[in-house]
């Protein structure tokens, strides 16, 4: 009998150690967390509860319209949760289960604590701790020791929920500023069955964790001229590495806001993929994890989307073809432009009708004239029967105001001729006035890359590293044809800034250059009348340069919020106005040369 009792006790202990049931209070707690703190519509729970308890928990959650999945740690699919990670989903782990520790280790090894993954770790202090005092002591030493070496960084959302009694949970968030820093425990607040969720701080984690406690972050500046190192903050030589200088100022603002120190290195190129599929330059450093943030803004292109993450801190500049509108006579036949097509058709119709009336009236006049003796006729009268060609010459003489060989005698003929003369005079006055205006006009028909390619304008390209890369990198038909026809194997198109802008000033020339550089040079060298009619054509068709950070950076959200702060506080436009010149204002458009 005694041995049976001992066996029953052992079986009970083994069963309790192998399972840890979840009661209705946990279900209520998770429901509140889903609708408030984590704001998620679904979750995956890793429990070691028995089937009956799991089914009851699932029914409770389903009544609150939450999508969920409950699985055991022994499920072979549990470790492969990468496809489930998104901002609307989170994970719950019962740390009191025997497999909980090993499961968390595997999740950390797979890098599954990075954003946007969110985690809740349940801990029952009623059973394991038997008491609680300060916050550090309230979280079980085993759990703190386990998580202290995990990759739980500022972007991680790891909430430890400790059950203090039957109706109360205490919430704490854990993270490390960097891999070399110790674990920081944030007191989030409490949850109770009666009062629900009571938070100590309603700020998002990106605001609570903005202080990185002086950690060192690596970054790289791209410089085409190493002398830029001596002029990063003095606003000298604004036409040289302006994007780098502006980005450097923004990095300093981020450094102060984040309480971080940046270690700068210098690269000569932004970074492009070589034949082996490897990235060089600044992008290569980000791809290999050697730096945390790119110190120089760069263009967003499709090849880089999966290599780096972009931050919405735009540099207000871009590369375009700049040119002055050419005279209209170089682009179109100005002699057909004074009248619209419908007016030309109306003129032709009028001439045809006038010719018909003229033939009738001239024939009538000849019939009347035959009755008059020859000696009684006046000078200018018809001397013979008018033919069709005679009538045509009269029509053309009236239309072109050149006169004609006879004088109309009958009233009907005079009415027709007078009508033709008056209309011809009106048309001539309108036509000549329009011609004078068109001779002083410039063409606005060059709007697209195809228009530029088929225009009489010559082209030039600012000789800088990214232009040489991008111009030959596009495969779409228009840009590829443009490159093949006008750029490839033509070294003369690559030129320095000063030469390109001077040729734009002379006219009939389009120069591809950074807008800030080009407009600054125009402001300094162009006369006021020359600043009018400046046009742009986009060849690259990319966004303005943006800051870049390493893929899945643990500081992504803090940097993103910091970038918004720089823009909203006016620091971004302040720096931009110092380095990037806007399009010159046309104040001499009414001048004539």
C-alpha cells in the first residue's frame, strides 16, 4: 500500500513538472495586451499545458476575436517561425516550462528578437520565487542571467510578465543598448483583473530608449575630395561633397539626440555591386556589418533594397539634365505656327469659295463688257475673256497683296475683290505680329528624355563616380538607347562642372549635374535674363538621396524617429539651405537682347 502511494506521488510530480496549465486570468491578460500595449491582431503561444487546458484557453481567446496558434515546444515547426514575424503578430512563451529556456536560446541564435518581432515571457512568481522585492529581484535570477547575453537591443520588444498573485501581473521590458552593454530592465506597470492595464509610461520604446548611454556607432563618409575633411562644418567649398557635408551635420544631430558617439571612416565611393556580386564602398561596409549607419545619403535603387534599410531623411537635391530653352526656330517651323490648323483650313476654304465667286463675277463682267464698243472702253478693262488662270492670278494678287492686272467694273466683282483684300489685310497683320513674337520665343516642347534625344541640343555629363555607374546601368529601352547613341564611347561628354554650366549658358546644350551644384553655379555666373527658361529632365528617375543603415539594425526605429525630429524641428531645412541652392528665380523674362 505504501509503495503504491509513493508511485502515485512520483507520477503526480512528473506530470506537474512536464505541464504548466494556463488559467482564464492569463487569457484576459493576453486579450488586454493585444488591444493596448502590443496592438496586434494575432499571436503564437508556446505552452506546455495539457490538451484540455489548451482547448479552454483557445476558446477564451477566440471569444475575443483574436487569431492565435497554440503549440507545444516539441512541435518540429516551432523553431521555424521566421515567416510568421510581422508587426501584427507576437509570441508568448511560458518560461516555467522545462523547454522554455532552450527554446529562447534557439530563438536568439536565429536572430528572432529583432524588430518587428514582439515577445511576452510569462513567469509565475507564486511558484518559483515565493516572494518579491525590488524590480531586479522580482524577475527571476535565472531569467535575467539567460537574457543578459541575448541580442535584445533597443528595437526589441521583449516583455516579461510576472504573476504576483491570483489576479495581478507585473510587467517589465528588457533590452541592451548594444552587445557590450548590460541588460536594462524597464518597469512598464501592472495588470490586474479588476483594473486592467496600468502603465508607468505610455511612450513608445523608441522614445523610452533614445538614450544609448554613449555607445560607439560606426559610420562612413563618402568623399570625392579628401580636402572635404577640413570643411565639414564651415560651409566652405559648398560645391564639393555637399551631400556628405549636409549628411554629416544630420549625423551630429542624431548623435546628440541618441547620446551616442560616432566613429567616422572615409570611403571614395557610395558602393556598387561588382562582377562577383560583392558590394564595395559604403554600401559594402553596411552589407558586411562593419558600420551601423551610412554617413552620406545615397540614391534608392532596386539593387540596394535588400542590402540596406533607408531612413526618410531626404537630401533635397538630385541629378537632372539642365538646359536653357532653345529658340523656337531651332525646334519648329515658325512660319506655320502663327495660326492654328483650323485657321489654315478656314483660309483655304475661304480662298476656294472666293475663287468660285470671282469666276462667276468675272464672267458676268466680260459679258457686259462685250456690249461696249472698243473705243468706249476704259483703261484697265478686260481685253479678252478671262480664263481660270486669269481668275487665279487675280485671287493670288489679292491674297498676297501684290495687285492684279485689271480693275473690276461691276459691283459684284468689286464686292468679291474688296472682301478678299480686307480679309487678306487682317490675316497679314495677325500673321506678322505672331511671327515677331515667335522669333523671340523659346521652345517648351523638350519635356522628356526622348524629346531631348531627338532635339538639336548637345549633351554633357558631370564627371563624378555615380554618374559613370548609373548611365550604363539601365536596361529600359529609352535610357539604353540614349546611352548607346549619345554617351557610350564618347569621352567628350564627361566634363567638369564649370565647363558644363558655361556651355548651358551659351545655349543649345544640356548638362547632367546635381541640381544644387548646377543652380549654385548659375546663380554666380548667369545674368538675370539668362536665368529664365531653365528646364530639367530626369534621367536617373530615383528618389532624392536618403540616409542608409545596416539591414535589420537594432537602432532603426530610434534613428527613424530621430530623422523625423530633425525634419520637424527645422534642422533639416536649415542645413539644406546652407548647402543646396534652389532654382534661380526668373526676374528678366520681359527683357529683349
